């Protein structure tokens, strides 16, 4: 049975990896482990050692504390989890360098989703 903290850290790893446009194999190569091991980390089936977590944080360019953001004594879900398709779209949009075009795409998405951002 996986521990809720290991699951939380694994979800944060997966979400960030996808947002960065990296595969499990990319992360595995940086850690000199198999992609299956990364998969187990992401599912919370295997715990990530402190040294591996430090290496992962360097690969993904975040502080190690990022993986614990959202944890509290009363709530282990860490907030919303972004599904893989949403993360992929966000990753692609983040690569657009034309800010005007990005704004237009955001406005289009807001309109399609019938979303009104707070002013």
C-alpha cells in the first residue's frame, strides 16, 4: 500500500515532467535508472530517496520543496491534479514566443470554456 505522501510527490513529479515536455525515459536517463522506476515513483509505489529527489529537482529545475507543496497535516491531495492532455497543451502553449498570439489563444480558450477570468 502506497503512503499518501509518496503518492503526492509522485503526482507532482508526473505533472511537472509532462509540463516540461519530458518523457519518463528522459527523466530516467538523467537519473541513470529505468523508465519503469520513474513510473513507480510517479504512481507512489516506490519512495523517492532524498538524493534522487534532489537530482529530480535539478532535472526539472524546481527546488526540492516543490514536491511537498500542498501537503498539510489534514490534506494530502495537494490541490488539483492536471490531467496529461491539459499539461501537454499547457506545455505547447508555453513554447509560443509571440505574447500577442498567446493572449489571443487564452482569450479563445476562455470563450470556448465560457470562463471569465477575475479582473
